[in-house]
C-alpha cells in the first residue's frame, strides 16, 4: 500500500474527501488490529461523524 502524506491545507488541487479518505486508510494500515472512531478521528484530525461517514462509504464498497 502506498503511504500518502497527512492532509496539508496548501494542497489546493486535491479533492478534500479523497484526501480525507486516504488519511483514514493510511491510519488503518499502520498495523493496529482494532481502531475506534475516536482513535481514527484523533489521528486524522477530523470530527467523529465525518470519519464515520467516510468509513461507512468505504465499507459499502468492500474496502474496509
């Protein structure tokens, strides 16, 4: 898996949800067996509802 850098507000050309999704996936790829929404939220600096919504979409596509 390719590891992307953390979100950077200066990356104006990136689509925000793609960048957030990549950050969440990179957090999950760190090797820890279980994560809570709270853990991921703190790691990627996003609100818990946002993390939940992105994870729900990733789950629908069988990615997580």
